[in-house]
């Protein structure tokens, strides 16, 4: 008998001998996805944040080429100034068009932005340009986009947090659907419990060990962590689901999403 220490994960894409996949309806799969809190919150964060990303990120300096003190500097001249209509801290953002003539002899144009007007037409300005790509430039005192870089990072926070939440929620939902497809029901006998260092609402979380016999007539153990351990000790046997091709992957019914629990309870 071997003790399960790892988190149950019902694997896909393995050669199966003892299990055949059930046909799970799209409606039930959708119900499982929509019952996961992280999927809902993560998806909402992504949807709410995406319009701001599409509006602000293209106008923030997140993906602009970088310049350093080793890049050549040349004097340029402002040839056009106009307000963009955007504002930062109630000050209008201005766009400047400038020209400069690097050593290759060409006359290049560039654009820069500032919050509040800093320069007038025909005013001279210092320009950084790339030594090997002299058409790429940046005015030293201007930024490369309408909004500061910080604005781009701020609007990325919500969809980024949403993507992280959605990722972990999706992993749980996919695993739950896989359990539905190939899981076999067994009944585990409570063996013992061990206290962990974790608490929930000032209640100690325990690891509860259960023993069950799989289809191969071998005995296995599974572990469940909970602070509501009393309800798992009061029954002589607890229903669980295991992977017939890898019985060490087993999970108590009580630890599964409600839709999955109801499916197996109705089937048993």
C-alpha cells in the first residue's frame, strides 16, 4: 500500500487500459467552468480591462525602442506643435514633430509628446538616434507616446491579474471534467488525520487519510485537506473517485465541484 502525497490530477493523453472516456455533455462542461469562482472573476477582470488595454497601451511607451547615453545626440528643430486632445492630471498632452540631420545626410522626422506645452515651433531640441538605424530617434526631453509608461502598466494590471486567476481556475475546471470522463467511484475508509501548519478562520486544517480498494483489487490511500474535518469522520465510508489507470490519483467526492459531485452521486 502506497501513500498519496501529491495533489490529484487525472491525466490526459496517456495510454489507457482500464478506463474509457464517458461522453460528457457540453452543458455539464459549461456548468463546471461557470461554477469556478476564479474562472468567473478572472474572465471578468480580462473583459473589463481589455478595452482600457486597447485604448491606452498603444499610446503608452511600453513597447517603444530603448535609448541609452551611448546613442548619438544631435540637434533638431521643432516644426509642428499641436494638442492631442488627451490629458494627464488635467493637463493637455502635446505632440511635437521635429526634424534632424544625422551624418548619413538624410533629413529625418520624428515625434515626441509632453504633458503641457514645453516647446514652440522652430525651437531647437536635443535628439537621440540609433547609430545603425538613424531614422529611429527620440527627443531627450519628450516621451515617445501620448501617455507615460506608468499608465500602460496600470491598465495592464487588471487583465494580467485576470489572466492569472483564469489560468488556475481553468486548470481546476479541466481536471474536474477529466474526472467526470474517466473517474471510477469507490468508498474510502477513514484511517487517521494529521494536523498541518495552516489555519482557516482560526480553525486548524487537517490532512485526513482514507483507504480504498480499486478495480485491480489493490489497496490505495488518498488524502484530503480540510478544516471541516468533523464531517469526514462521522461516516464509516466516504465516497471517492479515482483514475482506474492510475489509482494513486484519487479524490474525495466532497472535494469536487458541486456539478461533479451530483453526477457521481446520481450514477452510484
